[in-house]
C-alpha cells in the first residue's frame, strides 16, 4: 500500500498535478519517478488509471486551496 509520503513525493503524479495548478498551467498529466525534473518524464499515454487519478487529485486539491504563484 502506498503511503501518504510516497503519494506526495516530489515528482509524483499528485505533486505534479498540484504544481500545474499552482503555476497556472492547465491539466497535463505527467510525473517524474526519479523526482521532479529528473528524467524520465512519464507522459499521460504511459500513466496508469491510478496515476491519472492521483494527478487529478493533486490538481483538484490545489484548486480547492486556491493557492497560486503570484508573478
């Protein structure tokens, strides 16, 4: 079973979903299994249903909190 720490790890689908919202990017499911910006970058077409769900959960949670980067 995946721990909350693993789910929220840098580069995870959940993390990337939240980051996309925070930086005012649209939904573009992806993740980095080796940590944010460490290759490879896994794209939507190669993600499982569970990973896509986690990405959307991260995006939705960030959207509910309404926290976005101010430029």
